[in-house]
C-alpha cells in the first residue's frame, strides 16, 4: 500500500509549513535551520546539525571549567577531559 503524505500549499514566496506533528517528531523548533536535498524520490527536508569536532567541544568545556569558581573540581574534570582527548587522538 502506498503511503499518503500531508498536502500543503506553497505561498507566493515558495514557502511551505511543516506540520507541527513532523516538527515535534524530528525535534525541529522555531528558529532551527533545515537542510533541503534533491533526491531521486523528491525533496528531502532534514533538521540541520552542525558536526562539531569532539576535541573542539572538549576544549570549549575545559575553558569554561577554568573560568568557574570551583578550581579544584575544574582541575579534576580537566584531567578527565585530557584523557578523553588522548583517546580520541588515537582513533
């Protein structure tokens, strides 16, 4: 049996509203960016996700830790983060 989609009309600027049920299901919120792809089956719309390098993320966390008030905890967490970065470097 063929799946039926939701019918929406384009406005004069070529915009279409993504149904709330779909936005909720795929975690798309107001202000989020979406990617639009041309496929053999039609148009594909996906929530845009920035692929951030894990090491860059860890560096950012380390910087935030050192700016915190609890230096003792920050130093311990920074050591664990460095261990994770070393593991990632070996991948």
